[in-house]
């Protein structure tokens, strides 16, 4: 997401040239779909390692939070001692179950994205072969996939909420089946608390992405203009301005990553506290 403001999107002609012989008069060739299949297999393998790492990170961050003396004192008045003991020891042997939750979450996101991906693929192919207007290809495609995009965006908070609640129930000592099954009952029993937590978590994330995206756009435009103003490598090394703006761009990006990490930790703590207080 943070890379989007500094990505120069290819033009319609460049997209067509990139497809090359993979695009025929009747559409994409079998060879293209073969490449997609290989790419999908490789990405899936990488995703398995990432999901396992996420499971361990979830467990570690949960243990650090419930091990905080300030949190224990704060929850002592409203949480039973047994719940805090379960919270401190709920992680043992559950990394595999956490991995299953992470995998199911990814599968849910992919399933929700299928209609959007199909719409984008068909709309892009149609606009390459038969342009509908003189606008950019991205604007034309976006105009055709509005419904699918809305459905996908609406599904993300629901999937995120379900995954976060099920994960923390696992860490509190419940079985995998009980953790997943109890989420629906909890949302129906206390919808305001569940929806409120999801709303705060996502508003914080969206606010961060908008702020960092704006800062990156400004820094990127300055860096791009500075480098494009030079006419040769000799001119580039003779002027410190391009390097200064490049450092500024890097600094904004690193700061954005740090803030994203903070918001991620805040979101995890928010869901943990919500489950401990229920």
C-alpha cells in the first residue's frame, strides 16, 4: 500500500507490449495462464511461510500484552483471575491452530477477491482490444468494476474482525472449533462492541494510509522532478539537490513503515483487550 504513491503505472500501449504474444485476437493465450499458474504456486508457497510467521507474531504480541503489569492491574476489577491465567498460558501448542486461522483468513480474502479479479481481468482485456473512451485505461477499468470493488472492500473488515476475534479466543485457551464457532455468537450477542472495535481499528489504518500516502506523493513528485531536471550523469553528481530529495523520500517512507507498525500493534492490542473484557 505504501508503494502505490511512488509507482508509475504503465500506459495502455505499454501494457499491450508487456503482454506481447500472450495476447491473441481471441484473448489471452494458454501460455499466459500457464505462467499465472506457476506464479500462483510460487506465491502460495511463500504465503505459507508468511502465515506461519504471522502466527508466531500474534502469539508473541499477545503474550507481551497480557504479561504487562499495568494491564493486569487494570483488568483485575473486571476480569476473573482464571481468564488472565488462561491468557498467559493459552498459547502453548496452539501455533498450528493459529496458522490454520491465518490460512483460513487468507483463503477468505482470496474468495472475496475472485469476483473483483474476474471483473478487472475482463474489463482490462476489453479496454485493450476495444477502448470505450479516450480516458486512461485505469479510469475506464475502474468505472466497470465499481460493484465488485465495493463488495471486496466491504468484506475486508468483516474477515478481519472474524479472524482477530477467533485468534484471541484461541490464545485464551479455546479449541479451534470453539474459537471459530463462538465468533458469530459473540457478534450477535454484543454487535456494538464488535463493530465498534472494528471501526476504530480500520479508521486508524485508513487515516494512516491517507496521511502517509499524501506525504509520499509530495516527496515522490519532488524527487522525480529533481532527477528528471538533470541531463546527464555528470550533472547529477554535480548537484546535491537530487540526493537531498531522495533522502527525504526515503525518510518519509521509513517513517511511514514505522507508523504502520505502530498502528498494527495498536490494532492487535485493541482486539486483545476487547476479548479480555468480554
